[in-house]
C-alpha cells in the first residue's frame, strides 16, 4: 500500500472512530441522521445505502471497543466474514484488492485500516486520555507520549484540572 493510500486509510479510520464525539457533555452520533450518514458514506467512497451504514456503524462500535481494550480483537472477525483479498499486478508491483459484498466493503476497509495502523504504528492508536472525551488519536510523535486528541482542548482542560486540584489540596483548611 502506498504511503498516500495508507495515510488516507488512517484518516478515514480516525474519522470513523471519532464519529461519536461528546458535545456539551452529551455523546453525539454523527452517523445517526440518515442524510448526514449518506453524505459521509459517499464522501468516503461508499454507496450511501442503509445496509452499508449498518455495517459501518457495527465496525465503528466494535473498533472503538477494541481500541479502548473493552473487547478482544477476535470480536472483529464477523466484520471480515466472507471477505477476501486478491493480488493485482501492475508496473508499480503487487497491490491487494479487497473483495467484499458492497454493503460490507466500507466496514471491512475500516478493519483493514485498523490492522494497518496496528502493524505500522503499534500502540499508537489510542483513546484520548480525557475521561470525558470519546475521541481517538494516532500518536505520530517520536516519543509516543501523546495523550490527548487535542492539546488545545482536552490537554488544556486536563492540565487545568490537575493544577486546580494541586492548588486546592495545598491550601490548608
């Protein structure tokens, strides 16, 4: 897989994982509205059908739980049932073509993107360390110490909370 293809797949994976953000303390599902979901699917190469959306949501939910460590990797197996990959030869070399029923292709691609991240960036796909956030990140830093989906949002909030806690604990009663 070419670097650009891999980056596109990683971006798609993160967009899918991050499609259930917390807004004003309430979990939102960006794929819950049928029209918005159809638009999202089509923007990412899908057909926009309801069957495709069901598979995509199932993949998203399972992948979120796997990345959080709440489900074993084997829980992804049903998403790949009946999916095959076949070689395609070109001047650039061998590439692999995913064969899946049309309504399950996007879900299978999401699982394959997750697998690619696991192989090329092991341990770097993780949930945000802010317990009130539901977003995920791929840590591309050299030190592999990124903790928050956004330093400007979650990072600052968590640092401010720790500072407040320290100063509150330091004040005698």
